[in-house]
C-alpha cells in the first residue's frame, strides 16, 4: 500500500507541474513579420518579442553603441526568396541573422551570414553588411518589441523595428 501512495503522489506532482507550466506566461513570445512581393516571392523575419515591463529600453536595457540581438532568445532570422536591396545594399536571396547597432541618433541594421545561433552569439566576421537605418520617435510608447513590413509598392516595403518610443526603419526592395 505505501508504494501505491508514493506512485499516486508522484503522478499528482507531475500533473500539477504540467498545469503550472501551461499557465505560465511566455515573457518573450515568438513572432513573425513577412512581406510578399508582386512576383509571389516572400521575405520573412522570425524573432522573439520582449516587453518593456517598466524598464528603460534604449540607452538602458539595450545599451547604445553595442550590437543588440534585435529581439530576445534565439537570434532574429531573415529568410528571403528574392535578391534584395536593403537601404542601398545588395542582399542575395538566402537566410541570414539580423542584429542592430542602436545609437542615440543613428542605428545600423546588421545582416549577418551566420544562422541558427542563440541571439547573443554574434560574430562580426560573418557580417554581410551594416546598413544605416532612419530613426524616429513614436508618438506613444510601445510595450512589446515589434518588427513589421509596411508595403510601399509591388516590389518595395519599409522594414520597421519598434519598441518603447523608437522606430528604426529601412527601405527594402525586391531586385529584378
């Protein structure tokens, strides 16, 4: 009889732990941004969305003038089915990792050839390009980091990174 009680207690503990894990809120949930051009070719960014949670973000949690993983958790990935022109820089079709270099008045988008790594495993020697971004202020704060594409034409869009009171953006165009 004592063995059966031990077994029942173990099962109850396992069920309670599973239920707790299911109810826990993910702090930086996965997200995707994508754009499809007129020819059906797609550009997709997969990333994790950290939240402000009352913290100062740029110049605080994310220091100025240091490479940032551009999200949370695993490295932010860019997959493109088409050759791109990102802010005047040619980016061949393929898979990449995106990092950024935030500054007080200017930002750079870093397109890195290494893929599949954790977000903090940055190798500058793998950089394909560092591309200047336009930086503007949001009219109101944004709690969750968000990457999006605003389509501007059949073969063009604006890649936007938004968080807290900052918008960093760069033009993206499909190459013919």
